[in-house]
């Protein structure tokens, strides 16, 4: 089959998904206080409306609510996705839904060589706050598949998936549209790869999303500065950068210089899956800075197996792929 025929075949099969009901996603648990509190602890979100009933009521809610931006968490399948479960296990966890069409569609693109995938943008609309006890389900629709596009990552297609979040009574609580690029990573000719110098053979890392609310922080890193956002009204520190103080709701802030000293609060050693631009294994850690905020980064310049919780670390700004400056951490000598 010619390349053109193959492309037409893929596009015909893929377009059959557009505009159709594409299944649902259900997590194992209803919205609950314990998971909300754990989530807020992990991301260090101190907004009391998520954990304190009285504070939530004082702010006009009926009681604590779940962070809106984390709504999808309640529809995620857990550590083992449903398509990995045996029939017997499916029987036991009967509330987990079977495979959604979104997964099927992505498998189709992979089958035709579009194995690369990267999220490009997301829009969310929150209709009303969601409270403990509600069972949230995401209803999926494949809204749009673009024409084939030539992108910096390779030839690919943009796929827009809309999720309508409903509670157990079928009441809509939020919607989101999520767009991914499915791309064909350009093959590296073997001869060229063998001859090319090591530095240029190593792929660049994907750049972190930078926008209105956080580009100032990355600009500082580019100038070898390591800043923490500080509320100008109550001096509460926060990270990652965001427009509003979670404590006093002030929109006035400034960046203050951090010492770069901290300890490892939690970490994981990454072996798999292998993303381009990283040397494996490597350590991803939550660093508790001495100023009190936490940051997710990598621990470098040491044996990954030597890393432990409580380990003192210090900042080292490096360019791991020779291009993008990143604030990394290494053990204190
Ligand atoms: Zn404040």
C-alpha cells in the first residue's frame, strides 16, 4: 500500500470516531475527604475550603469542596487500568468502566506509526462545586481530529477530546476539552546517528508550559536566579507560581530569592517509561525548601540509590540537554 493510501485509510478509520459518544471513565472511589486532604497536602494547597468545613461554609459552600482543577482525579482508574484486569478482577471492581474509545483511537494512531503523544492544551469549565459523597463520571466525546500537520515534533494529528463530568444523578458539574498531538517521531538514519557527535544525538527535553502566570519564574532561572513567589499582603510563600494567594486571596505578589537549600520530602527513581532527553535511571523528588515551600525537581550528581527521604540537598542550575536551564538539586557535599 502506498504511503498516501495508508494515510487515507488511517484518516477514514479515525474520522469514524468523531462526534460519537466515546465511552465513560469512572474511578474506584466517590469524592471523599481523605483523598482531598492528601491531595492538598501533596500539592501544598492551603486553601481552607478544601479541608475545613467551617471555613467552607463561611465562604458560601455547603461544606468542604474538592479542588475543581483536580476533578479528573476522581475518574482515573487507579494504579491498574481496567484493560489490564482479568475478568475475575473486573467482577470484583465492577464499578470501573471498560475501555474508552479514546484509548482505542490512540492505539489506532500508534498502529499507523504515530507513536509520539504530547498534550497541547486544555480548557475547563466548572459548573458548580463538587462535594464529598458525589460519584463523578467522565463522559467522553471525540470532538475533532485535525488534518495531518507538519509540526516541530514530526508529522501528526491534533485530537480534541471533550469530557463532560456528571455526578451519580446525571447532573453536569464540569466540562473539559483536552487536545493532544499524535505524531510520527522522525526516524534517525542509523548511519547518521552513529557518526553524529554524542551531544547532537541526544534529543532535547520537552519545555515546561510557560505562560502569563509563571514565565517570570523561568526567566529568573535563565538568569541563574531561584525565586519563590511571596504574597505582598500576608508574606505567605507559594510554589508553583499562581496568580492568587491561597491564604488571603491577594493578587499582589513578588519574587523573593531562595537559598536553594532543602531536604528531600519524597522521591521516586524513574526507570520506565523512557522519555527522550533523559538518562535512566534518574531521581524525581519533592524538595522541601528551607523557606517552607516545596518544589518538584530532579536529584543529580549522585547515585540514584543513595537518595533518601530527609537527605539535605542544594540547588544546582544546569542545562541537562544543553539548552534548557533547570533548577536541579544535588546532595550537600
Ligand atoms: Zn496572602
